[in-house]
C-alpha cells in the first residue's frame, strides 16, 4: 500500500544523490507518482543528454508505482492554480498535489516553497530538505 506521493523534485534528489535523497530512498518502496511527474524527471535527464531509452530503462527499474492522471485529478490540479499562484507551482506540481489529495496521502517534495502552501489545499506536504 502506498504511503506517500513523490514530487519530481524528490525523485530527482534521490537519482542525483542530492540532499534529501536518502529519505526518498527509504520511502520509495511504498511511494506512488503521477505519470506527469515521471515525465518531468525523464525530461530532466533527456535534456541533460542521456538517451531516452536509457532513461526509460533506469526509471522503470525503480520501485515506484506510477499512475496516470485521471479526469478528477485534472480538474483538481486546475482548481489548485488559484490557491498556489503566488507560489509559482507548475502544472506538474499541482498534479502531484491533486494525486496526493485524491488518495489522502502526504506529498513528498524538495521544493521549499511548498512548505508555505495554504491549508486549504488539503494535502500534508513533507519537505525532505
């Protein structure tokens, strides 16, 4: 059973051996991630010059459950725009929050600005650095 929703920044911290990565490693076997956020992670490595097939192979081996964005989450992510506009959250960030809210799970991120999100978003945010 999943216990935490990973944001792209959290998975990148693990993959790049950055601060917070060890906390992500411990939670990875019970984590879930939106396919939108997986695309953000893959894009980071492809943009950095890693071949797409190698990126896919490496990411598929991780013990993370990847789920598609459903219609309800799409509307939730859209509605979160008003509550998060002053923090500059991206569509991917809001999709992560929408998934976490729909599953009543905390969202794990390295993005410190999430720590100042209003309680009205309905998601427990856990910062790993």
